[in-house]
C-alpha cells in the first residue's frame, strides 16, 4: 500500500498518476482507491485520469519545483488497527 498525503493542491493526484504509470509499466497490479477522498467521490478511474491528465506536464513541473517529497517506511502489523480503514 502506498499512501500519498498532503494539503489540498499540493500534487497528490498528479503523483498518484506518475506512480501508477511506473508500477503498471513494470508489471504491478495497481488499484486506485478513491474511498474517503472528497475530491473524487463517485468518480471512476476513467474520469480521474481525464481530469488529472489535463496539463499533466505543467502540474508535474510545479511539483518538482515547489514540493519536498519525503519517503518514509512504516511497518504495520498484519492485524491492521481499527484507525486504518481503507
């Protein structure tokens, strides 16, 4: 599971598309999960890709220029806590 967190308008969805593309190109079975995301409630992946694909290169450049990305590993137990509901 990969979770992308950040404030509104910081490029989370654009990064999701980039990660999805790289993983699919390398043979991974990838699922986009919109559960609990108020920006995409009721949307399917087709509409998500169309909406987020607009001005994709411009959005990506803005992320590169304005965003610091921190990669952090978190070990979870096999019995996920009740606070993590997906």
